C-alpha cells in the first residue's frame, strides 16, 4: 500500500467578486424551469419505497405462536401480548402494538422465530386519537408476502474465518439457539413449562417415582422446536430453568 | 448601561437544537460568553443501564440524527471490545462504507445549517437535496431513512442488497460533481469568505488543551485523525488523506469538512472495491461478565466519539459512558467567541457543527 | 391619448348626473345642483383615481411576493408555493391568516409607539405607491419634485423601524432597530448621490420629465451604468433584503426589529417591505431603464410593470445566491465603495452635461 | 504497513515504552494492567493521580482528554473515576481508573492541566457527586441548578420525580 496521493490544490479564490454563485444558481434555475425540480409533490407523487422498508410492524396470524419474544426484545415496550379468540385455536396470546410508541426498529420481525412479525411498507399512520394508534392483533395483520420478512443470518464465533456461510436462526435450528436447562434439584415436576411452551418443545418425561408413589417428571427440551422464548423460565415457580448459551 | 447579557437560546434560530448561549455584549462586541446546556438531557446513560444489549442500538441511533449510524456503530464497537467479539471482514467493510456515507450526510447537513445561519437558504437546500440521495441508499440498505438500527454487536443487520455497488457508484459520481456547486456558492463568494475568514480563531494549542476534536481540531492545524492514527474497522487497509487546514478560523473548519467529503467519496469507492465475500454477522454472547470493561473511540463526523462500557454479569450493562465531541467543543465556545461581534456568532457556532442530541444525552 | 384622469372624470360626471337626476326627480333641486357641481365631481374623480392607482400598485406589490416565492423556489431547486392556481392564492391565504390571528401585545411595551410603528410604515409605503407614475396617463399627479418626494418618504421608514424596535422592549429588537438606523443612514447618501447624476442630465425632478427625456434620447442606464449599479445595491440595503437584511438577521437576532410583532401587524410590516421594494424597483426603472418606454404594441403601463418585475427578479436572484453580510462589512461597503462610486458617477454625468453630449 | 500509517513509525513512543517509563517513574501508586498497541490500561491511586497527570502531560505528550466519567459501585462500596487520555504525538490512549471511597468521593481535578476535562468533571460531579478538588467551577451542568440528588448513582431510585 502506498501513501495516499495528496489531492490537487484547486484555486478557490473568489473570481469576479460574486459571479460564480450567481452563475451556479442561474444554471439551477434554468434546469429546474426546463425539467421538474428536485422536490416531490407528496400526496400525489411518492418516493420509491425500498424492499425491506421498515414501516409499521405487521402480523401473520397463522404463523404466530405467541412466544412473546417480540414483547421481550421491543426496546420501547410497545408490544404487549393480549388474549384473543381464534377459530380452531381457542384463546391464545397474540401481540398488540402501540404504534404511538413504536419506533419502527424492526427488532420484532428480526427476532421472531417463525417470521410471523413482518416489517410492512406502510408509513402513513397518523390518526386523530391516541387510542387509534393501538393496533390489536387483528388490525395488525398483514398479508404474508416476500420482502416483508427479516431474516437473521448469523455465524458462530468459532466459525469466523472458516469461510462458513451464515445460518438462519429461523426454522429448524438445533444447536444454534440457546436452550433451556433444568436444574434437577429445584424442579418440582409441576409441568408448568410444558403448559406454557408455545412451540410444544417441552415434554415431561417420567424419571422415577417418589416415596409417595407419585411420578417424578423432568422436562425435556426439543432443540429442533425450541425458539428460546424463555416462557418456561419466566413461569417456572422454583426458578429451576436457566438458559444455556451456545 | 454599556454591557448587557443576551440570551441566544434555548429557542433561537442560531442554536440548532436546545441550548443557550449567553453572551455579554458591549454594543455588538462579545466580551464574555457562557454556553448553557442540559435542556435536552434525557439521562441516556442511565436509560441504557436498564436495556438489554441489543435494545441499546436503536437508542444509540437517537443520540444524533445527523449521523445516527456512527453512534450505534460506536456502541457496537465498545460492546464488542468488552465481550471480546471479533466481527467478519465483510461486516468491517460494510461498516466502513456506511460510516463514510454517514459522514458525508452529516457534513451535508452541517453545510446546510451553516447556510441558513449565514442567511442563504440556497446553501441550505442544495446540500439537503444531495443528502436525500444518501438517505435513499441507506433506505435500500437497511430499510430506514434516518434512525437505521443497522450495526449489530458482532457485525451488521443484513447483507448489502443487490445493486448495492451500482447504486453507490452512481450516487457518488453524481455527488462528486455537486460539491463544486457548494464551493461556488461558498468559497467563491466574496461575502461568504468575509463572513468566515478570521473569525472564531482557535489556535492549535488551545484546541488541543480544550479537547476540541475532529474537523474542528484539524481546522486548527493539528494532524490527528482516529481513522488513521488508531485504525478501526477497515480503515487500516484504505488510503486516504487527513485533511488539515492551518487557518484556525471558521473558514478553515469549513474547508476541512468540504475536503473530507471528497475523501469520504474516495474511501467508499475503495472499500466497495475491496469488499470481500462472506458472512456479515457473528452471534454475540447474550451476557457480559460482571466488571469487564471496554472502550472504543471513533472519528465521528463531529469529532472523537468514545463509549466506555462495563458489564454486569447479565444482559444489561452496568454503566455506559458516552463522550460526545460537541459536549467538549461547546465548552470551548467562549474562547472562540470572545472579541467578535454578535453578527459573527452564527458563522462561528455554525462552523462548529452543533448537535444537541449527543451533547446533552 | 385618453388619460386615466379624463376617463374617470367622465364616469364621475355621468354618475353625478344620475344622482342629480334622482334628486331632481324628488324635487330637491339644491341637492341635485350640489351633486352636479364641479367640486363634487373633482373630489370623486380624484378619489377614484387615487383608489385605482393604489389598488394597482398594491397588486403589483403582492405580485412581487408571489414572484419571489416562485423564482426563489426555482433557484433553490424546488417548486415554490402551490396554493391555488400557480400559487397565486398564497398571498391571500397568508393575509387571511394574519388577519384572524390573535393580537398579542407583550407586557411592558410602549404601547402607543408599538402600535404606531406599523401604521407609520404601511402608511408611508402606501403614500409612495401614489407618487409613482406608471405612464403619462396612469399617475396621480405630475409633481415637479416627485423624485425628491419619493425619497423623502422613503427615508421615513428607518424612523418607524427604530421606534418600533425600541418600543418592543426586547434586546433583539433594539439591536435590530439600531442596525437598521446605522445601515439606512449610511446607505441613504450613496442612494441619493447616484440619482443626482440622472437629475443633472435631465434637469428635472419630475418622473414624467425624466422618462420623456429617456424617450427622446436614450435609456439612462447606458451613460449612468455605475449609477444604476450603485442605486441597485443601495436600494437593496434600504429595503433590507438579503444580503443586506441585517436588521432582521434571523440567525443572530431572531427576526430583528420585527421579533415582537405578530398577526396583522407583522403582515403589514412584511407587506410594507415589498411595497418599498416595489417603489425602489420602480424608481430604478423610471430613472435608468426608460420607465414606460417601449414598443407600442402593448400599453406603456404593462411595459412598466414588466420592467419592474424583471428588475425584481434580479434582486431575487442575488438573494438566492448570496449570504448575509455583517454590520462592519455593510458599513464599510457603503462608505468606502458605494460613496466613491456614486461620486464618480456624478462626475460622469456632469462631464456629459458640460460637454453637451446630452 | 499498518505501523507506517499509524504513526507509530513517526517518532512517537509505543504503548509499551510509555508503560515502562510510567512504571519506572511511579513504582507505587500506579499499576499498568496491560499495554497493547494504541492502548494502555492502568489503575491509579487517587493520591498519585495528579502527579501522574503532570508527568504524562509534560514528558509523554499526552495532550488530550478523551473522556472522563464516573462509575458507582454500590455493592463494593466504592466509586471510580475513569480517565481516557490520548496522546496525539504517540497515538496512544491511556485508561486510568481511580478508586474512591463511596462515602467521601473526592479526587484532584485535572482541569488546570487540560481544559478539555472541565465539563466532563462538571458532569461527573453533577451525576455522581464526585468532588473534584481544584476545579474552577464545580456546578451542575446537565441537571438544573438546585437538584438535590445525584441521579446516576446506583441507589437513586429511577422513576422518582425530583
């Protein structure tokens, strides 16, 4: 590598008092009079929206499993899981977004393990009242189309420099996600984790019987299905579950 | 009464944000000046202590709207230093490219603000017109126009879109032809030269001692640029000049920034050419050990930005300290202003490139 | 040529005839005679003529604002105002908005003076419109000293600015008023000196005489080019336009002497500025660019208005291209550059006169 | 190649050399944790801070205060001030950590040496209540005058209105 070449010095002394600024503005005037100016007549003309533009969040109801990762990662805590009645599923939890607080960072779509949260190209969101800014899960729905999903492709630190391609953490991701672990002594076999798990990744396995004859169950976590949402952690009555980082 | 205090701010066209410049004037000559800040204080550092590591990135974007990516990038660098994360080569190059694009955007906005300060709305609109092109590039890259949320601890959010190279090359070619327009409006206008030359003198000694950094420091003739002298990301592999002017006045500071725009264009071109293939994001640890510290400093468009971060054993930092360049530079304002006229205040403070979001934090 | 005055006089006589006939009909002979008397007709004629002249001048001033918005927009690569057809309704929308705004008077202002300043400004600006002829027929009166009169009125504005700034009880307005006073005083001298050349050549202060002189000889911009430049620069400073808008330098003095005025007071002050710009442009056209002189396929009034608008476009261009100067520089420019130039111009005029070229 | 561009070859001292000179000069009071290119990390006693600062300013060309901040360690019952001082000539940034007792956080001001530390020290006082002895004007800067709490201390209850 060579030392960079210094830039040629240009003569920037004012020539003819102030003729140059006048000439430049005149050139622009002639150009804008002939062609149209740089400004856009907004309601009639619009800027081109790029692929992956981050407008308001959108939700694909069928894909959502109600894991609550979006609620946890949201920096402004504008996402809240609310109970909704769904056909065929009964009462389930789905995200509701308060767009008055949303800053369109796209984290919910990025960290969503099922690509149920989307970034939509909708940006005209003004309403007349703050109530109207709260989008319930049904209003939040958006058609599931390519370009709105945000993929999260990462490599493990150990793979750095090995020429490894990234792995998407969405879909089947055994060994790429953090996995919960159960601490044997603390667990009281309550099966709560099995009930709250949104991805059906927890199965209670009988490992023996206690002195009263009741079965002792321990959860088994399925690495293929687990989405690392930490619902089991939060709901464990004895704090017996911890996350094991990959 | 021969002297009076004049409050320029907090609501004043000169201030570019919320701060108060109290000047004591004798007629129109400034005899004393006292910047008052804190109107925009949001407790950013305390807020960050209550956020998870990834959640701080969009917050860091809001430190400065002019060059938001350089702040979130700085946060990521500091966190990587603390966690000991290495990032992929390609991510380094992408970061270099967007940082330089941010630098151009920030400098364009500064030029625009300087234009309105000096009374020319034309100088406001021309740079803003070209800044729009860079916003469009960023929109293609990461989906947002101003607060990008693009760098991540361990890389960047996504790989560059298709046509990235073509778009950048086109915009840069167009932009490079536009810079002479600004120079014609500013450099080659006698009145602009009269307004900016020999005002706001800050000698090299003063500038060093008062902690003035970045283009303001180089305008005082000190040859120091963190990009070259403490290289981060891919700057070590790229050839560029450090723009230094010996004038020590507002015009020198202006000139440094204009030259830096040319340099940034060159840097982006080189980086695009050298960009390797590969992954762009390493999985970072979710938590950081307690008591582990790390700091990183970068050449922000406005000067030296530094973040010092301490881990807490869980997924939130224990302490995050931000050094904002303008916070220190504005403390040097009394030295720049003393002895000049009230009419020189806009050109002096305009040449400093104020940004209150990062100053008050 | 049928003049405006005669035309309106005819209408007045006709109108008064009708009114007189009505009073005749109801057998009020004395009242009818009074309405038909020459005094009433004379008054009505003058009233209507004055109204017409004022309205037309006023509309041209408003066109100035529109022109500034549009031309400045194109200079800056944008479209300018879009309200209504070609943005023509913007001024009326602005005026309406200014009218319905709440009248806010800051505490501890000197109320009488605070109220008087906009009145003085707009009043004398409107008076100036009346004094500027648009053609031989489109004028209120051919004053023998019309030029002097216009500039006497022109220099009353700094007084209003000064007292307005002082009465507002605000540091910015006081500084703005002081700057205005300093600037206007220093520019009054080159402004008037640059006109002396024309007066020397023509030998009259009357606008009509000056234009007739140019019609018979040549446009005075040719021998008096230095005077024209000096006049343009000085007039820009007088009207406080960028690059010379120090008294209202918004970057340092917020809005200068206008800071504390709001609503229609502010609207009137802005309007008076454009009226003053119109007056300055008109005087420049009358004195240097041949006034209403031009090929006769359109009316001379249209020629005049076109020339004035073209000259103002030049001002807008300068505004778009340049930045504001500082007090020190503006005073330096006035006293050390413009004043000697004006004197040179005067010397040229005297030489031309003495050698008998004109 | 990198060295050539970095300015280490421009006649400046390397970080290791600086660390050596500091340990020679200050056998006690200053402990260099690590030194690598462009970086020196050190822990300094609050008594020897000012002496060290004089030394590195006058003899080692450290011209610029990059950063100065405070840390409140509630559990360890101590406070820290952290200095990052840069040398333009040597291209080295040095981190100095000074431990202070939490009940009486006082440290010498370095503002007389570097004017750039002025507002940083004011801010640290404002947020942590650390007293900088010898500071020309130790007042509130970001918080309004008359605030009675130090909001960045860990025992400050967030959410409370002052």
